[in-house]
């Protein structure tokens, strides 16, 4: 994971801090501190960041996105 990807994922997860457990919050805050110090994350921490990102920001499937798009179009018609 590149430095820019790490930065983007940390920024994305800041909105979900309130939903995290105490352990997740503590780990995430350490990641934020390392980002502020402009340090690269090691592979273990990078994997934890990826897991948190997938947990709180799951990717939508194509079908889900198409359904959302249809609903938005129906609301404006």
C-alpha cells in the first residue's frame, strides 16, 4: 500500500471513529499519529488499516450501485 493510499484510508476512517471499539480506536489513533509524523506504516499495521477500511467502508457491488441509481432516478421523475 502506498503512502497516498494509507493517507486516503486514514482520512476516510476518521468519520467512523465513533463506531469503532476501544481497541480499534486506539490502533487507529496510533496510525493517525504515525501519519502526522510522516512515517510509513509497517506491513502488519498496513493490514490492520486495510481491515478497518473494509469493515467500515465496504465496497458496493455493481448491482447495489445500479439499484441506488434507479431509486435516485425514480425520485426525480
